[in-house]
């Protein structure tokens, strides 16, 4: 079995290739497959079963090398969490115990970036040694409970900070915010007026930041010279929006928690498809050998759906 550090080395090569592919603009978009349409149903993965007796959620899926990594946290005191791995052969294992994680992402070096409610911070795991705290405070206060992450090609990180798991540790912010962490480590508030912002994603070109929130609205924030501008409503009326994924055309796949579904929207906000599951859903990511399998996390369950289109690994 490959080590985590070996997977990271593979992932660095994969990310470099992905960046080159995305740079091919409309030529790449035309050849990356057709997006879904109509009504579809995702299939539950039977091999993934509960790892603890308390109820909880699976979250933050990210495709790493040849496997899907995801957070598994419970609703017990402190919201204990671990990172688990689903290999392509169906084997399930624990990669990081006591990660305190919700959202997961990969940086340009292939390191795992964790949105940790336990640490109230963004934490980097390189698979070799002690985790490194990347961003943990804003204006001398800890964050509420970092939730979901998007990383730009230049290393800039965007994340949401709702208060869903705020009780996991002392402290917090006076607002539920959307934050930007520059390559110099400076943290700035992008938007502090959204009620419990949740899912976050960047367009393939890196020029638009997408964020949904508990107001049921998916907002698009144009990025000009690396700085997000005022957000504009793209989709309204979402039913408990949660994590999101993007395909190679820039279409958004938005999970709607209590509705037990994921809906795909074009970059202009036009609804393309509805993908249903048999329990509450939390997040999504593309993976598999060709990047054309959509994985969906949820309430103690994981689903997959083969598609014709390829997408982003988190």
C-alpha cells in the first residue's frame, strides 16, 4: 500500500497536469465530456459503514491519488472527527485519527489542508510529521468552526467559517464569515454578512469565487487582481445548501442537505440536473481513474455516480 507521502508526490504531478489542462480554455471544455441532465440517482457505497456508535456526518471529500479521502465526525461533545480513505478496491481505512476535520482540500504541493473545528483553524498535514497550523485567528479572535475550503492556483486559500461546530472549542468570531488567506499568510474578511456560509468553490479559471449560505443563496464573487469583489446572487431558493463540486465546464454541483439531493447549475445559474440520494447530503467531489465519478458525502453514508463529464477533485 502506498504511503501518504508517496500519494502526495503523485498528487503534485496530477495537480500540475490539471492546471495545464485547465489552461487549455475552450478546447479543454469541449473535450471533457457532457454534463448531466434530468433526474439521476446516486448509488450508496455499501463498503462505507459507521466507524463509531454516535450519529454524525461524512464531509469534505477529496480525491487523492487513487482513493477518496473524507472526514467522519460525530455529534458527540467536541464533534470528534477522523479522516478516512476509500480505496478503488472498496477497502476503507483511517488515514488521520482525531483530525477535528470538516472540509478537506489539497494545496499545490499535494498536502492535505484541513478545516478543523477542533483547532478552530486551517491545518496542513504533509503525511510526515506534526500538523502545521496555517491560519487560526482573525483580529485576535479564534475562528468559529472552519468548514469548507477552496485553493487558488497561486496558493491563496478561501474558506467558510459558520458556527455549526463552534462549541467544539472556546472562542469564536462575532460574525459567520468568508475569509481569504493570502500567500503571505495575511487573513482578510471577504464577507461577514452571510448567515452561516457553507459550501465554497472557485471557477476553473480562478476568476470567480462561489459561496452558498444558510440564506439559500449561491453567490458569485468576481475576483479582480486576486481580490474578491462584491457578491452577486447566482441561484436563490436552495434548500439547506452545503458543499459543492465543479466540473471541467465550470458547472456547479450544489448539495442540498435536508432535500437529500444535489443540483447541477451552469456558471450562469441555469439548472441542469438533479441527483438524488437516500439520506441527507453534505458535500461532493469528482474522482476515479478518469475523474468522471461524482462522490457525495452525507449522514453516515457515501454515494457515487458515474458521469460523462470530468471534474475537480474537491
